[in-house]
C-alpha cells in the first residue's frame, strides 16, 4: 500500500524538518481518505 511505502520513506529521512513535513502531509492525506470513505 502506498501509505506504508510513504511511512518507510519518512523513517529513512535523515532531515528532521523534512520528516516532520512528510509526516504532516501523510496525516492530512489519511484524514482526506477517511473522509472520502466515511463522510461525516
């Protein structure tokens, strides 16, 4: 799954600032996906 690959990239990112940005983007994407699957 794409998210798993993305999480792996985050773990391997040496730059903490980039890692934090990637993490925030990933969380945004996941919440968007959840809203599409189960709209509130």
